C-alpha cells in the first residue's frame, strides 16, 4: 500500500525496516500522472515487502531538498537508509518492476 509522505510524517515513514521506494511528484506534472498508477499497482503487489511512498514536492519542501529533487517525477529506491537506485521521468511497468525486484535482491 502506498503512503502519502509529507514533511510531517517523513520520519515515521523512513523508520521502517523494509526497503523503500518513494515517488516524488507534483499534481501539475503530466509524466507524474502517467507514472502514478504504475507505482500504485506495484505498491499493492509488493505490500509487506517494500514500503512505497508518494511525495508531492509542494507538500514536502524539506524532504525534497534533503534528497536534492530537482525534476519530477523522481523515484528513489532506498535500502538500509541509502539511495541505491533512482530514475527521473516515466518508465514502463516492466522497467519499474525490475527495479523493485532488484531492491529486494
């Protein structure tokens, strides 16, 4: 299940022991709207194995700055507190799923 991440709840979200995928996006961004259903679907498929968050950059300025997000969509893959992979822009579900699988590997 996907969690909405803001500056107010980011600390709690990142406290998980699970690997993390976080999608930084904006409501006005076309590619973000294309990617959103893919991330949502994968969040359901990987529920309990990967913590998936969605972060609107306008609702999480501090978190956006912390991870140096300059373009949206940007999706970060975090394991053991470190960013191990990321992509900017849109991708196919198959490509994103490969990255989810790699995060578990």
